[in-house]
C-alpha cells in the first residue's frame, strides 16, 4: 500500500510536468497556426483512376513512408471488391512508385504533412470530399490496424451499405462512450448535419495523441451520436456469447490468454464457478474498455474479424509471445513474421527513454 501511495505521489507531478512541457505547447502552436489562417495541411493532390458511380466513399489514412505493406494492400483490394471509392490520405510525402501504385487503386490521393495525426487527416479529407463529391455513405479507416483478407470485403460492404446513421467496427466505453475512429462509417444525413459540419470546421489539429483522442475521437462521437437514429455495431460482446455456451469450464479458463494481461483472472477467482459465470466474467472484462484491444483475438476467433490492432505489445496489452501464440492458433495468412517484426521494432512504451516514458504514461504519445 505504501509503495502504491509513493508511486502516485511521484507519478502525479510528473504527469502534469509532462503536459506542461510536451502537450500544452503543442496546443498553443496549433492555436497560433489557426490564428495565422492556416486551415488545411494538404501538400499534394493527385487524381486516381478507380471510379465507382455509386456515392459510396472511404477516407483511408495511411502512414507508410517507404512502401505499401500487405495489410494496406488488403484494404485497397477489399475496397475495390466492395465497389467503394477510396480517397487515400498519406500523412507524408509519397515517392513516385507509391504514387503510381495508389493512383491505379484509388479515386484520389491526398498527401499532407501529418499535422494533427489521423484525426487531422480525416478533417482535411472530409472537407475535400464534401466539396468535390456527392456522398451517400462515407467510411473512415486508418492503418493503425492489421487488415487480414478473410472477412475484410464483407466488413467493407457492411460499412458501406448499412442503413444506420453510424456503423462501426467497435465501440469504447472507457472514459466517455465513443465510436472507435480507426474504422467506422456515417450516413449522408450525419455527414451533412450541422453538428458534424461544426465539429470538422472547428476541430483544432494538435500533434498530441492525448488531444487526438480526447478532442478528436471522443469529440467526434459527442458531435455525431446524439442526433443519430441508429448505431450499427459490427463486432459486439453479445455476438461472442453464443460461441461460448457449449465450451467447458476448462476451455473457457484456457481462453484467459486471449485477453490482455491486466484483465486476466486468476484461477482461484473462478475456482468452483459455473460455466455461465465464467462466460459472463470473460465478456464483462472485454466490454468496458477499448474492445479492439481487450477482445480482438476473441472477435477474430469466433466472428472472423479481419482487423487486429498494431499496438498490442507497445501499449502493454499482451506480450509478444502472447501475440505469437494467438496468431498461430487463429491464423495469420502467412504474415506472422512480418507482424512480430513490426511489433518488435515498435517495442514497449515503458522501455523508452525517460522523457518519452513519462509522455507515454500520460497518453501524449
């Protein structure tokens, strides 16, 4: 108990120092840009050749400065199969080979300078599509996830044809209820609503992850959810529930390694529990936070979910060996070495240098 109290006494001032040094100056810098009249950060615009005359569009934001990896190509192939017009937004300059590859697979390419990260890119692209196209439904997708081929086209079709005002892969009940912005779509009615227009017009793109989540992802949900007639969730804990009912208690306990380390139950916690109680405990533990992190492997196992977060190890959700074991069990379409190498290169957030570590602990990076 004493250790925890001392830890809090040290962590709290460090957190506020980190914000003062690394977060708030970025907010001030963004305000100065706004006051100077700079509102768009698009540096290049290239027309593509893949066109579908159907009003279904997607903004696909990528950070791939060197080449297009397999999961980005999978997304582009699935968009084509689902007949969705893609606006690729690269948060960096593009070399000539990438321009050639993307122009043949997209409706338009926008290159920008990464101001405001992904939400900043979504903001610039939303203004662009509203000004240039007639939109019936708009998908937002970024490459913070691995996109496997199996089930991907079906997911894109669901996003692009849903009758609900909002269709999302996942929701998040942590801090404030919100739609997770890495994969969702909205109807034209929501896109054209005064609340949505006001949000995108006023959003201040700040180069801080904390701002992008609090003011960006959560802020967008606060703008679009209240006026929406229906929210269509593609992956929900209740969809997993039927798949658990015939599993034995031992099989259920064995699934413990498929949820994040911090949420795993100890055997003594479920000793003597009935199957239905263990089922409920598993579903309860994946429901209250970012469900792509807490339940990603279970959604893949039972619902063929084609997406998996790329930061599972970096954000301390799983060890690299947990990820390897889960992928070997559930399938990886031949990409396990690339995924594990990617995660090893990224490392673990708590093993960075001191200054980055305190930013990481407060969500600034």
